[in-house]
C-alpha cells in the first residue's frame, strides 16, 4: 500500500490565507467524493512570488517517483543484458538514493511509512 496520497497532484488555483500568511494549495481530485482534496500547503510570498516553483515541484512528486521507478527498471534490465555491474556510484545508485529520500524501498517499490 502507498504511504503517500495517490496522485496525480496539482497546484490548485486557490491561495489559502492563514495567520496573515498566504499558501498555495496542492490538491488531487477525489473521484469518490467528486471534488478536489487539498493534501498540502506551501508558503507563498506575495511580494516576491516565491513558493510557486516549490508547489509545482511537490505536486509533481508522485509522477517523478513513477518515472524514477520505471527508469530504474529499464537501466537495470539493460545493465544485466550487457553484464554491467553497478559499483555503487552509478546511475542506479543515484536513483536509489532519490527514491530512498522519498521513502520508497528499492527492492519492493513500496513506500515506507
């Protein structure tokens, strides 16, 4: 079972105001409820516009995890076909570190809580 809220996620067009601060909402569409569901808020500086890029990056996280998992599978397949052994400093190690940072176990592809 997935430890994160299933994607896809998107930056909602709604800015949320709390305690005199402004936040971008990151949401997903809940098919069962037939409505958007806010899953996270990212700080937004109305003077500088900072925060939107952060919100977009966070919203892309489920898609990025899927892309890394697929890339890892394909690279591992190609390496095994060519008899290449990953030495711990190659592309697979970089992908594994990124997935681990996101809480994804490489052996199973499952996320850790």
